[in-house]
C-alpha cells in the first residue's frame, strides 16, 4: 500500500496493525492509523462473514486479519476516551 492508494486492502490490515499498534502511544500518526483500521475491520466484518451475530462476525474478522482481540478492544476503548 502506498500513500497514493485510496483503499486499504485486506492483505494490508494485519501488517499495518502489527507495525503501528506498538507505536501508537508515542506516535500520533500510528494511533490515528490504528483507529482507522479499527473502523475498517468493524465495517468489513459484516461482509467477510455474513453468518452469525455481531460477535461472531468480529471474531472471524479479527482472525482473518491477524489482529489480536485484546489489542482491537484496547483501540476501541481509546477511541471512546478521546
């Protein structure tokens, strides 16, 4: 993915998360990207796993993208606090 791209591809989500999640405390751009990825994952969870309730869809999406559940919820908590 380059900065010129206008879409985050599925294959980029896990690597971007792994790179920027550890940096989010000291780097505002990494924190912002993690928030964007948080919402992208939530949005795409509906389409990549059409069966089940919301928690099933989100669990599947997190596994699909390789994003640890506890990290995902930590970003969600941070978004409510800011």
